[in-house]
C-alpha cells in the first residue's frame, strides 16, 4: 500500500494552520495540499485527536479562501444537485464508493480507530453531505479520485 499523499508538517506549517483556523491546530500529521505560494490548504489529521476523540475527517480543509468557497456552495444547496447526480449516474456512484475506500485506506495508514471503521467523510459512499471534506479530499488526492470533490472544487472557483 502506498503512503497517503501528504508531507510532514513543519513548525511553521502548524503555526500557519493554527492562524488559518483561528485556533490551535490539533492532530495534524501532514500537509496534504498547498496553494501555489506554499500555504497549507488541506491538512491530514490523525484519526484520534490528542484528547482521545475519534476524528473521521482525515483530509481537513484549512485555507480560509477554500473554506469560504466550499461554504458558498453549501449555502446555495449544491449538495442537493450533487446527490441527484449521484443517484442518477451509476459510474459516478462506483467512483465515489472507490474514493470512500481510498480515503479510509489513507487514514488507516496513520492509525485505525474502531469507532471509525467504515466511516470516511463528506457523506461518502452513498450521499453528499459536506463539501468542505470532499474538496479537501479532491485537493489532497488529486483529480480523478473523488468525482464529487472534483466537481465541487471546480464549481467553487478556488484556485490552489
């Protein structure tokens, strides 16, 4: 199994992510995507936070512009359209299910948490719930892995 697509965070990365989030970054094990200027955009987060809480969102969107872009899509109800697309397109459903499995495999390489068994993020594998998580996955994994994440990223207008 290949290593998940992230790099080890530096102290400067952790400080930048904390500033982006407006709180202390918790459980960051890697930087999974960056903007063209090198700013962290997506962090890889441990499946169990330092306080012991399970945390299913392995790829966490942290860049304020990306977060705002995802929020705008959610505010206009884009999940409804994406859920309809998913319901109507068998190939997309299969790709989305594969993205779910890949997400879990990436997270499990960092640590397996029994409470999270079979759980990924963003509503995968059967529905579209959180575009922040799906855009984070699309940015971390690259194009062609998560079809809904790719569409949401495209429609968000965010340019990493």
